[in-house]
C-alpha cells in the first residue's frame, strides 16, 4: 500500500506520459514526488542512477522514461533504440531493487506484440511469432523490461507491475518532425500547410522557433523553411503522409493512460494478477504485501517449481477501439480547419497493418478509458496552439 506521504520517483516526469502521471498523482493528494530532467540525471549512466537512489531513497518508482520515436526514427537509430532503453531499464530496476523500493510501475508499449498477432491482441500473444521489423529493437527492449519486472517478482518476491499502453497522444506530446509519432506529426504538418497557404509567416516563424526542423528555425529564410518542410511532405495547402492510410490504429489520451497507470500503481499488486493464494504461499522471502526479506534465500526462485510457468503478467492499457490512419487524418483536418489536400505516399512503409489490443484484463482490474478519439484530437490541437503562445 502506497501512503500519501511516501516518496514516489517519476522517471520521465516531463514527458508525455510521465507529466500526466505526475499531475494525476498530485490531484489524488500524493505530493511527495521527485523527478529529474535528462540534464539533471542521465538514466543510461549506472553510477549516476545509483547516486540518485542513494540520495532520494524513494518508496515507489514509475519508470516512464524511454528513448522513443516513430517509424523514421526507429529505422535510423536502431542501435540507439535498443541500447538506450535497455540501459535505462536495467539501471532503474536494479537500483530500485537494491534500495528496497516497495512498488515499481514499468511502462512499455503494445509494439511488443508479434507483427501478425491475432486481433485484438491479448497479453498471451507475447513472443508467439516474429515482431514488426520497423520497430523491432524498441520492442525487444520493452519485452526485456516487462520480463525484468516479472522475473524480479518471481525470484525475489518484489511487487513490480508492467503496463503496455497503446499509441498515446495528449498534452506535452512530441511535435518534432524528425522523431514524433503519427498523430502529432500529422497535426503539425497539416497546421503548417495551412499557414503556408494563408501566407501567415509570423505564425510559421513562431512554430519553427519553438520546434526547429533540422536546424532550420523562424530566423531562417522563407526558402530554407519551405525547402526543409517539403522534405517532410508539407507544402502550400498540401500534405503528403507516409504509407497508404489503410493501417488501423488504436489511440489513448495520455491523461487516461496516466489515470490507468496510477490506478495500477495504487490498487493492483502482482499477486492480484497471478493469484494471491499461489504467490504468497510459496514466497518465503516476501511478505504478503511484497516487502522483501533479502536475508531469506528460500524465497529465491521458489515460485517457479511450485507454480509452473508464470508468464505474460503485464497489463494492456488502451480503449479497445480502432480507426484507420486515413480516418485519423480526417479528424486532424477537421480540428485544424484545413481546406487543402492530404495525400498518401504508398512507396513509404505502413508499419504494422493492425494493432488493436484486448483490454479485458484491465477492465477486470477496475479501469476503463474516458476520452474518445474524436474529442481527443480536438483537445490536442487546442493544447498545441496554446503551447505555441508560451515563451520558452
């Protein structure tokens, strides 16, 4: 049980999900929160992470920090995606254990599932066939992370929960064209194409100063700006998007994801997922609430022979609803009030054709989404416009 006065470390507290989790915890009265920016703490640095845990001694950890991006970024930086994420996960999870953290929540992604998994994808689909090639490294890293949580629980009696969100969007989303996900990238492209048509260079300069593209910002010449935007399919009242527009995707509002995450952090234990009778009866090294007695070696590995194979203990988090990329573009066009043309370049990759998850386990654990996609797209564009008005 996490009490209001317990210290909770949110890794990645400035990111899309981390910031929403931070705000959700605050709203529930959990005010003893600690976070560090990437400049303040490099989570890939093992010594720095140990020093942080030595100093702060958190009672609970939310691991929402990750090296992320869309299809283009995953293709260009394959080594970074697997190495950076593995380092972050290994450092934070191992130090959480070494410092007696009583609850840890690990955030992954539904890209962990096989390319051709049956739809909707349940947790049991994991590792049943090959992954989608375009995000294989990121997926393997996230699979390793959830397996770390599962394995620490089984060997040491810890209480680490892994949640796998579907495609997320919302406040503090990443709108940088080089490495953003599909919805914010699409939204910014449509917005800039509209501004170019309207000849609104003041607004274009504000946007480019806020988020430069390949070093080109609002102080660059019009020709330089138009040239770099053209590389990303942005023109005068015309936007070209990657792929055919036919892949189906599921999207979850980030504040809904935060609410689901905090629900699991506060109300769901590992014993709830696999059965309290089985788990607590074999773990001599752990009490029922998951506190570890590290001097009692009998608990190590005790669950494996007694309970047989325990796997797929992670929790899918999503809406259980989907739409095509083309349908998404229509919602974005409506939100931006764009009167131009949206084209699809079928020579570019689509990625996985369908990625709908089963949320039956999540519903059984007591949580369901609130924000529907039609409202969420409008809310995201309103946030983006307000963010452009802020001074850095």
